[in-house]
C-alpha cells in the first residue's frame, strides 16, 4: 500500500494499530529511522494523541541511554564502527526500560542513564507505570538484534540521507552533505544498519517522512 496523509492522519493511523488496553499488558512502540528523520517529534506527537485518548503513556528516548564519551569515542571520533558498536548502553536500556515493560514485567522503570551534554552517568529514582501503559520509544538502530524482538509495533520513518543531512545541518550545524568526511561516522554506520538489520522491512509500519506535514504510509 501507499497512501499520503496529513500529519494528524498519520498519527491516528499509527495509534489505531497499537494493541487495545487490556488492563495489564504494556504495548511497546518503537519510532525508528535515521538521524534527522523526525523521530522525536513524531514520538512526542503520538504520545500526546494517546494521552488525549486517555491512555497512559511513558516516553523514552534512546538518546538518554548513551554510553560515556570514553566508551563512545574509544575507536576514534570519526569511526563508523565506533558509532555502530559503542554509542548506546543497550544493557542499561534493557534493565531500565525493556525488561520492566515486558509482559509480566514490574513496570518499575527509569527514563535515562546518561546526560549526553555533561557526560554524567545518571541514576534517577525509578518510577512505576500504571498497568496497560503504552511505552513510546524513539531512537536510531531500534531494529538491532538486541532490540528487535521487544517491540509490539515498530514504525520506521524513511527519509533520504540528503534530506536528513540538511535537517541535521539546521539543527546541529553539521555539514549538509551526507558524503562529507565529517558525516562519515554517522552515515556509514546507518548504512550498515540498513544492510544488516533491514529495518525498513522489519518495521510494522513504514512511513516516508521526507515532508513533515505530508507523510506517506508505504506499508502497514
């Protein structure tokens, strides 16, 4: 299938495919895609819609589970292998998020383990989610082998690297050219992700998000 939607319609389309509230199970929703695809905005808007529908929601970003700089850059600041292998603390993400929200889990979770700005390791007080809470997670690499089996619904926002690089340049001041040497770390790691994990194929819902206001559902 292929259908163009308004942004609101696309969000409603996704929300309608989240398992219904059953009083206990916590649906786990992944918003995946390359850097600059619009994952955070989409996840925030989806969470807002679900709350309007009177569903409890917990929002988590994988970017709050980075490794420390010492680990992230141990292979060099320009290394695609380092970005692929060392960016995120998947073990802590499992402990603090995925395990608590699995079927029969404690629902006792934390939303962060690291502050990427200060490089501080964080140990916030755990929170307890209500039964049936919808977990909405945004981040890159969410269909890696360590994570792919944990999602009830996964959305991949598909955007060409030429467009994501342009968006990142506006956001971060990086090069707007995806093939620029300073972008190699990020772009090559994500190309590896596409080759090895095929997230576009694994996703429950594939959305072309080249235009924020007119996303196109390519497959559902």
